[in-house]
């Protein structure tokens, strides 16, 4: 492994972000990590050093993000790998969630990542290299999660801009990989990582049951191992031709295949109607 690379990891005080930062430091990499509070990073990981730079960052504030990126470059001299990991889950049906709740989830999960990309791209372009890992989810491929609609929408957005980003930055030698995990045994389903709607409607019984299932049954028994997930992320950065899409977990693998098969079935079933919507070719005179 090329341990000379400098990694920037957002949302590093918990979950996969925290696991990744600890693994990177154990392996000898240099790491800048962001969180809403610097104290949480110092408590979980350690004080600032020649190999670790904790940064307190509000990802929804572009100038604050840019300042943090400048500090990272000043401290380490470069940024080689950018991991947009920060985000949170938002429960609630589309009818229940307020405009403010929906926009807040987009502000962090989507626009926070875009702020980081805008701030780091000048450095990556200048050095004509780099790798951006955007944390999506299998929920960015399949929206078949009732009560998770806004969260799914944020991850679908991450999928879309990442695919375009990959095409935009390829000429500069910069690579992009979407990380699409299934259920991993982190604290994502607890505490501040998962928000519930202020207004709950009794009519959505199946959604309430799903919320209870996630909190009481799935939480703590997720099949994915966070340590193996971050090892896969580190490995993919070392690949000369990394994938644009990297699914993590058997559950994610199966759900992605189910979505692909459903798309193929719709294409096949409705092919005639699909192709019937073009202008009719003019008849050729005999």
C-alpha cells in the first residue's frame, strides 16, 4: 500500500468514518478527519499530530469547508483521497416529513458532499491525480424502503452527481468510486445518525412497523462487518482501474441484482410502447 497518500474523511467521529480513520492510521497513512465538533475526534482518535489532523467543520458552509481543506493542504502538503462519508438517515413518509426536514437531509447528505468536492477539486486537478469515494448506499440504487423516501432520494442524488463527476474529472487523472453498503453493524440506526419525523401519521402502519423493526431487530444484528468494509475501501484506492460502483455486503449485492432484473423486465415488457414514441419515418415514394 502507498501509505504516503493523504486521506480526507468527513463524518469521522462515528460509524464507518471512525472505523476507516482508525484503520488508516494503524496502516501508517496520513489522515485529516472532519466532524461537527473537534473534541469528538480528539476523544475518539487522538490529538493532532504529524499524521493526524482533526478538523471541526460545518459541511453545509462552503467557506468553512474551504478553510478546512486549506488547513489540510497546509498541514500535509497534499490531498490524495477524499471520502465523503458524512450523512444521516431520515425516517418518515413523504407525506409526513416537512419541507424543512427533507431539505435538511439534502443539505448534509448531498450539498455537504458537493461543498467538499468543490473545495478539493482545485488541489486534485493541480496534481493531476486523486480518488474521490462518495458514500452512497444500496438505498441509492433501490428505493424499495417504505418510510425512507427522502434518505433514498439523497442517495440517488449522490449516485447521479458521482457518475457525472467521474466523467468530468477523468481527463485530470482523478478517479471516482461510489461506495454502496448494505446493512453494516455501526451506530447508524441509533442516536443522532437517524432522525424521525416530528409528525407521525397512524395511517402508515407498515412504516411504523418498519421503524420498529430497524431499531429493535436489525440494529445490532446487521450482517456487515465494518472492519471488512473499510479494508475494501482502502484496497479499492490501490487498484489501477477501480470501479465506479462498489457494493459492500451480500445483502447489497442481492438487492442490486433485484433492481437490475426489475429494470430489465420493464424494458422487455414495455419495449413496443417505448419505441413507439418517436416521429414516424416518412413514407418513401415508389
